[in-house]
């Protein structure tokens, strides 16, 4: 059963839908590739401070 799950995962399109990584680091891309991520939605978050 686990072999089937791994096979399905590696053949699937895997999308990380909430990625807030520090894009200045090449290790981000290496970790995404190692996890067999096919695509990402690069989330940009900002914090607003009251004035």
C-alpha cells in the first residue's frame, strides 16, 4: 500500500498552495525539488503597523 501511495505521489502534480519562503536562498528550490513539488503559489505577506 505504501509503495502505491509513493507511486501516485511521484506521478501526481503536487502544488504547494501557501509558500512563504525566503526566495534569496537557493536551498528553498532544492527543498521543493527534493519534495517533488511540481508548482507553488508564492504567497507574499505583509504586516501593516498602525500609525
